[in-house]
C-alpha cells in the first residue's frame, strides 16, 4: 500500500490551474532532547500535487500561504529532462481520485 498523510502548513501561495494545484507543505516534528532537556524541532517540506478535478475545484478558492492542510495521497517520483538534456527527479505526494485535501484557514493575526 502506498499511502501518505500530512498535516502541516502551506509554505507559499500554490500554483493553480483548472486541472491541478501544486504547493509545498511544512510539517514540524518536536521532541525533548534527553541530554539537555530542551525542546527541539525540525521542519520538513513536502511538495504536493493535486490532480483530482473535484478536489482542485473545491480548494482552489481557499488554499493559500499559511493555511493548515490535511493531505491524504500517495508518494510518487517522476523525472524529466531539461533543455540541456539533464535528467531531473522529484518526489511528491500526489492526490488523485483516492486522496483528499482539507484546508483550514489560518487564525487572524492580532494587532498587538
């Protein structure tokens, strides 16, 4: 089974078309360092590609930088050649007909 679930925040405004939405999600893991007792964090960035037309239509008007998202998809690696014939690879979470994306708007900033 190839299934990935991410809960994190959209890093920048997504690339949106009628057929797809591409965006990056920041997920943060935290723990207490056993030696120092300090709280530690690490943030990972994951590219997400939504190519389910129904999901694209549902989230295209709401997803933006800072939104909290729940992403359920599968991991895929694809390749392409650039103009100099150099082969590139990218690994991303793909949301197709068996996946979903739930968008939660960010909390409004206070004027403190």
